C-alpha cells in the first residue's frame, strides 16, 4: 500500500529564547540571528513530531534511515515566531529490501511560508509496526 498523499501536521513550536540558545549551543552555532538549521528542532519537539509521523505511516523508527535532507529558506525566521509545519508523502517506492519515502514539508510562521524541506527516508524491510 502506498503512502503517497498522506499529510501530517506537527505540533507548532515557538522560537523562544531558551530554545534558540540551547539549539544553537547543541549545533555549535554562534553567528548572528537564528541557526540555519533551527527548523530541525521543530521536527523532534511536541506531541506530534517526526516519530509520531513515522508511527502514523506504520513504520518503526528503528528501521528508518534518514538519508537526505534539503532546506530552502524563503525568509529567515525571527525569535519569538511560531513555526507550523505540514509534511506530505510525495514518493513511496520499493527497491529490493528497501522502501524509499520522499517527504515534502512546508514551514509557516503566523505571517507566511518561510521554508520548504525535502527529505528522503530508507526504510528496511520488516520495519513496519505490528
């Protein structure tokens, strides 16, 4: 069964000063503004996160490899903004023992779309939740 078209909304995340500071420290960022990879923090926080998305797709996280990720920043987010993200499965194919999922994510602030992400996941055979 294909997962193409399935959408997932993440828990909104507020770019609070403490979150920005701890994330910046964890990735070694000391430049001006927010770290360019700040969106990654939103994938793993809150009740509806990347792990929840994988569960909803019927995949066990231990069998999923995150292979590639690309971000396109439309504008830099600002501290204090709320990020809202929606992912959609754009590709789902089987190649030998691997299931390859391509996921497109749109990242919005309260005002506008600020970024897009494209991710590819390799899922090992037997990685489905039971």
